[in-house]
């Protein structure tokens, strides 16, 4: 009874774990409304300091995009939009006490930044995204770089630049395979990275590395276990992308399963060695391992939280899950809602739209996912995709400049959700007319 009286006198406590596309849009909107009015306290729990739109990670890894120009600081966003930012990593939950458990956070020198603690909640939304699933492949964790975070993308970019510098200065010149890049997994991330790297690595070499012959020394291999690239997307998109990759000289290996990753290359299940000293793993995703034992909540084989059509976890209506860490049934389809950015955005919008009945413990309508199509950015070369034309009742294939513009528009829509349309408009206008000092076309450090 005392707890019920306390809930009536204090603001409702909404905690969102994870500041990806869905989570950050969610706390921003709720902070602007409930947080500003004082009707609720809105808290974001996130282990990173800054946010970067995940579809941009391949460009950071390739060096064609600078993180500093696109990162958003969580602490500043919280100040501007009336929510609380708690720096910490989720490690568990006490459902009875309604507390989210956070780990101690340390700096690079091992000194404590924040202690282990708990964050109380009335409504908890899990939006912690996904991590790379290497399926236990020997050597993958040691020799392959995943692309889950901006830090990992930057790490791979440094490896690319360092490899070029090393090859250009060593007495014997580039070794066979030294500047070969093997990308494991031909989904959207792997495919986009392959096209982007074809351009950026050649640009890096163009800045005075005259001992490297791009045609001879640089080689990109895209490895996919499925019968075609982009297996989750329509076949027409895959065919158009494949044609462009082949034209660029990217080697594409389909029906190829990786058995081991070594320092000198990738070993296929057939026993063939693909020489490569630079390996990216983008072949699969899963929810973080700690969710497998998260307060007794139901999970699937890849640790995703099982939710009802209303996005509430099956064993606790006070806990919601959205985005990649959620397994949401999709009526009329054998598979759940796919782990895509547009799904996370739509789920966040569903929570925002129905936050009042959620706070009052009333039923909310089921979430309905609408597939608006898929876009694949192939860097400076092109983009391809399909747009779901609901007005005409069919999917429309697009490519070239139109697809590139639509890809950029998706990012602008995400920015508008975080900053407002007018801010994004004026910022874009000022950037287009402002003067900039000369900079390299790619990141060189």
C-alpha cells in the first residue's frame, strides 16, 4: 500500500535502456513532453557517451565519414530535452524491486568513473540493440573486427591506414594479402562496406604512398554463406548490387562458409584459405548475452526478449522491448519483425503514441510493422533499393541518384526526430554555404 501511495505522489519513472535510433528518439520525445511538464522522470541508461546513427558505421570504417561531424553527445541531448542520462552498462534486473542493475564503469587507466548501482523504474523499455554473432567461429574474436559501435568502426579504419603506411615503408614492399580485406557477411553492412572501401583505400594510397599499386596490391573479398548477397532483401536489389560490386572488382564468394579466421586470412569450410590480414565480421547478430538470464524473462535462441504484440515482455507487462533486442510477432508472417532501423523507429513511435495508457497500466493496441522498403548505399558510386508504394499497392525499384537522395533523407528524418525539423533545415543550409578549410577526402589517421 505504501508503494502504491508513493506512485500516486511522485512522477512516473520511465527508464529506457539503450540509446540507439529507437531509444534516443524515445527519450527525446518523452523528455520534451512528460519530462518538461514534470509528469514523469525520463532516464536513459547507456554505456556509450555519444550516439551515431548505426547505418553510418560502414562509412566510418571506410574513412569516408568523420565521427565528430555526426556524433551526438548524450549528456548534451539530455540537457536540451529534459531527460536524465545515466552512464552505465546494464548487467541485470531485480523485477520484484523494479530496479535495473548497472555495472561499475572504469576509464582506460582502470579508475572508477561510476560505481555499480541500480536505477528504479515504473516502466522499463529495453532498447539495447544487438551485438555481432560470430557463431563461435575459431579466431573470429581475435582476428576479425566487428562493426557494432563507432569505436570498432574507427578501430578498423586505423588498421586500414596503418596497413597502408606499413606496406609503403617496409623494405620488401607490400606482401601478398597484406592489403587484402575480407568482409564476412554480405548483408547490408558488409555490402556497403565493400563498395565504400573500394574508393577510400585507393584515396588513402593516393596521398603519397607510391610504392603501393592499387590494382595489384589491394583486393576486397566479400564472403557470404547464403546463395546470394543481401539474402534478407528483395532479389532485384541483390542482383543490381552484385552487378556493381563485380564492376568495381570486388570478389564475391557466395555459398562459402567460414570455418576459421587466422592472422593471415580466412579459412573456408572447404579448406581453402583466402589470404587477408584485414578482416571484418558482419555475418550475424544476436541480443547481448546477459539477456539470456534477465530476471526470468523469456528469450529466443539469439537472446532476444520475447514480447507480445503490444511490445510488452511476455512475463512482465511493466517491461517493454523494442528494436534489435526484441522478438515481436508479426501477424500473417512466419517470422517476427525484422531487426532493422525502421522497425526500431516505428516501435519507439508506438510507445510514444500510447505512453498515457502505459503509465496508467491500461491495455494498448498491438504494434503493426510497416515495411517501407530497403535501401543500400554503395558510397560515391550509387545506391539501390525498393520503396513500398502503398498508394499504388506495390513495391517500386529505385537506383542511382534517386536512391541516394532517399538514403540521405532517412538520415535527415532521424536527425529531425532528435533536433526538430527547423534545426536540421538551418544546419544543412549553413553547412552548404559555409566556408571550409581544405581537408583530405578520407580520414588519414
